[in-house]
C-alpha cells in the first residue's frame, strides 16, 4: 500500500483521483484545498487529514517524511493549470513522485526546468493522459501503424462541451491561468493526435476567443481540422435533441470514432500503469505542450483555407 497526498481536493476531477487511489488499494493520507467543500472525501478516505492552508499542509507532509510508516509516496495534483509547475516541484522536493492532471505545464521551457528537478531529486513526474488508454484510441493507433508509411490521414476533431457563465469568471476563463480553450479542454485530444500521427509541421488558427478555438494542423502523417468550444450554441442540433450538452468526435478518413463513452475508469487504469512504472513522463508530454503553446500564440486568420466544416454557419 502506497501513501498519497492530494492537492486540489475540492475540484471536479479530484474525485476520479480519490476513486483511483482507493481502487488500486492505496491510502490517501492528506489533502489540501483552499475551499472546504470536500465532503466527497467521506466516501473514499474519511480518515485523511485535510488542510485549507498550504503552509500547514507543507509542514504536515514534511513531518510525515520523517515517519517511515506515513511518508508520502505520491502527490496527486488537481489544481488550476498555472499552479501545476509549483506543486510538482513541491512533490519532488518532498521525495515523492508526482501525478499531475493535464496540462502538465503551460510552456515548453517549463518541461526542461522540471527535468532538472527530476535529476536533482531522483523522483518521477507522471502526467494523466488517459485518452491514450481509451480502447478506441488504441485501436486507431494500431490501424495507423499498419498503414503504408507514406499515407496521410484526413482528420476532423470536434470537442464541444457546454459551460455556463461561471466558466468565464473562474480561473478557466483567464488565459494566463488556464492557457485558453485549446489548452484547457483540448490538451488530451492534441496529445493523442501528436502521439499517433507525429509532431506538427504547420499550424493555422482560424478562430480564437474566450469560448471557442478552431484551426488546422499539418502533422507528419495527418491533416487535422479541429474545433473546440464551451458555447452551447455550437452543439449540433441532433445532439441537443438527445438532451446532451457535450459532443466528442474524431473523424478519420470519413470514418467516425465517437468518444462519448468509455471515460469513467480511465483514471484508475492510469494509476495502475503509474504504479507499475509505466506512467507518461516529461518526454511523452513535451510535444503536446509545444503544440498548445504554438496555437495559443498564433494570430487567427478567419475562415480562410481548410477550416472545420462546423465553422461555416457559426462564424
């Protein structure tokens, strides 16, 4: 049984981490969040110590480090994107490995700096990239690996997930803290695309605002038209009629891989792989961080060239 600490216990995604720690037979020893709405912990680890102030949490973890039975083996990080770098460093300096939500960091050079901290401490950084474990994505990767080497795939990526007005008043609506729409909701999708089809050769951004982003990527083995949005108005009518507020789709050479199912247990599977030493590290995540940085800093060109078909009646 390994001992875990959790930073960001009140967040939406933290529950999946608690569930994963529980289902892999491990123990959550301590948790931190400045918000105290963490009653969900009673369902998983009611005996875990809880803190609302980082200073007290820091002192507690440091004390546990000198206790052989309680020393923290892993720190799970579910905090806002811009805090990941700092909390990863905290974990490693406490002689624990880090398990961090997406995106690992916001800038490519942060990856290089964290690599130095890994060397100094001897600890490991793991990023949750759960879509790489999704059965449909694994199947797609195998298909591309068996295709002719010179084949170029045509892909449409669509991820539309409705959010209310609160989104734009939270840290998620602040590009300096979240990295913007492409980074905040698109990181997993851009990760699997670069993982399967190679790094980017060319990138064009057609639309970029607080609620939506869209563009075109030329990868080593694919051309990708992508559209990401948190605006309910962009959801296709056929999806709205079913009462759904989220639509995920990847169309490869006209064949649709709809990703609306199969997400619930991917965090637990991610933890199982991390505990076996098979987590996704800095080298795995660097290509997508470079891609997102490039998209975030591009000037939108409008509806020119090869743009996503759903943009035509929206912009």
